[in-house]
C-alpha cells in the first residue's frame, strides 16, 4: 500500500493551461465517482483531487507492493487526460510524480502555504479541506487518504497559529489590490469595479478598502450575492447586464468570477474605450478560467494583468515571510514524521491480524474439544470457561503484539516481521488494506 501524488502547478504550467485543466465542482464529483465504477483505475484504491487556480493534483492510494510503480502513474495520467480532454503527451512533461514520503511532504507544504504562489496565503488550507470533503462525498477517499489529509490540515493550522507565516496575509486578491495601487497612484479617487462576489472577490474588496479606495462597484451574476458583499463593505452593486457600463466608468477592474468562459471580450473593451478615449483602463484578471480575453492588450490605453503577472509583485511579500519558513519547516517535519510512523505501522497490522486469527482458531478448536468432554456443564460454567480461554489468549499475545507495533516504524521492522512469521508459522493472507481502526 503506497501514497502517490501526480500534479502540476504554477511553477510547471502556464495559466493558460491551468485554466483549461481546472475542475469545476461538478467535474470534480464526476471524476471522483469514476473510482467506484472501476473505470480504468485497477491499481488505485483511494483518490482525492486538489484543483485550484494554481494547481491540479491527484492524490492516490495504491495496493501495489512496489512503491514506484509506473502503472499507478500511468493510470493517473490517463485519468487526468481523459477527465480534462488533453493528450498525455501534452501533459506528461509538466507533471511531477511523488510517492510515499515525498507525497506526504508535498501535501503538508501545500496545506501550510509553502507551495503557494504567495507564501503563507490563507485560502489553500480551506481548499485542501474541501478536496477531502469532496472525495469523501463520492466515496473515493478511504481511511488512508482521510488520515493523510487530516494530518496535512493539522500541519497547516499549526503553521498559521505557531508562526507568523500568514502575517499581513498577501493572498492573490490582496496582491491584486497592491497592483492597483501601483497602477493608479491616487487610488483613493479611482473608480474600481470588482467582477464577481465570491471569496476572492471579497478579499479584493477588503484589501481595496484598507488601501483607501472609496468608489467600489461589485458586479455579479446575481444581485443578491453582490448585495451581501456590498453591505459588508459599503459598495455599489450591479448585475452582469451592466458590465459594459462598468467598463466605461472604471479606472480599474478586477475580475474574479467562477464563470467557465470569458466575460469580457475585446469588442466590449474597444467600445468602452471609444467613450473614454483619453482615460486608461487597468484590467486585473485573477480568475481561473480567465474572465478577460487576453487579446484586450492590443487596445490602446488598456493594461491587462493576469495570475502569471502577479509573480512579478511577490518580492516584498516573500521577504516578509522568508524568516518564518524555517519555523514552518520544523513543524512540517514533526507532522510528517508522525504520519510516516503511522504509515509504517500499517505494514505490521496484517501480521498482527494473522497472529490473532491463528490464536483464536486454536482457542476455539481446543475449547470445543474440552466442552464435548464435559457435557454436564451449565451454560454459566461453559461461559466462564470460554471467558478464561479468551483471557489467556489475550495475555499471551499482549507482549508480542505490543512489541511488533513498537518496532513497526523502526528500520528493524522487516526483521521482526520475518521472525514473527517464522516463530508462529504465519502466512500473509490479507492482500487488501488493513483497517485503520484496528488496535
């Protein structure tokens, strides 16, 4: 039984590719549901998918005896390419493959915000949690992935509470607000339009208010959601039908919707600029998939920034957090070691289960023989004899099973397992994953 991670992120793939690979909620549920149907996933017992604007990662548990089994990654690559409609040849050079300890370490770094576009950004921890919830909901995450993700979430929470890695949170949204300040020095007087009313949009509005922006218009598909946000931050509201008017009045527009297609096209921007020929327009697209057609950059007095452009504005944020990284790394090492000890102990569980089953079979056989020779016993007496035999077996097995568990995570574990099998004449008849609830 092994843990695998196949993925790509902002360091290996452009935003153009990432937005095409991004799973929506329904697509995630459908993909995870495939595991239960056995559609080409012969080597995979559990699956979870982490899909955000900066990464698509598949976490899987295999039952293969070899930890670096190519068949597992082949299946995961095929699964991803089919789910998102890409050829394997196009994806393969961009993907990283991690197994066991490397996969565990990577997920913990992700949850702690060390693998984010903005180090320490707060949103990723919620996204990791949501990925686990979705996998559970589709029955794709079993006991091992559940334990792994819970460990990663715990590590992420510790990183944020025990260090200052998230001090002055610089999420993608707050970086976008900082970019607004750079693009429009007199930000207080600027008219800013925020397209969308989700979490990232609200973070953007909050960051803009903190920078002194007074005129904010929230444009959303539904007016109800926009009003919730605007009430909290005292902003104007409008629906998507007003996008054209918003383009005419805006100095800056931040786009952050969950729409599956572009909402702002070159002809819309060109028409707006004709009504404001000498005013520049700054467009900041932090949505994945993108809300703004990249061809708008060809229009005079229009500047467009997307997720990849935010890389250029990270230096200050990274510098503030760099001193905290070693402290976070120490926490992650502790959490990783604890999980790896747990993972190692699982290899001993089938052996312990075999030992108990063998002892129980012997107990039951000898008990039956004894009771046949004592036909005059009452039910109470028979029960007392059975309880005594159960207690004897438990006492006899207590010391060896405790020792096997204690040595499970040590380098000598294979030797202990081999000796135990030889002494008790045991064979491994448990090919499936052991129950994590076994004691």
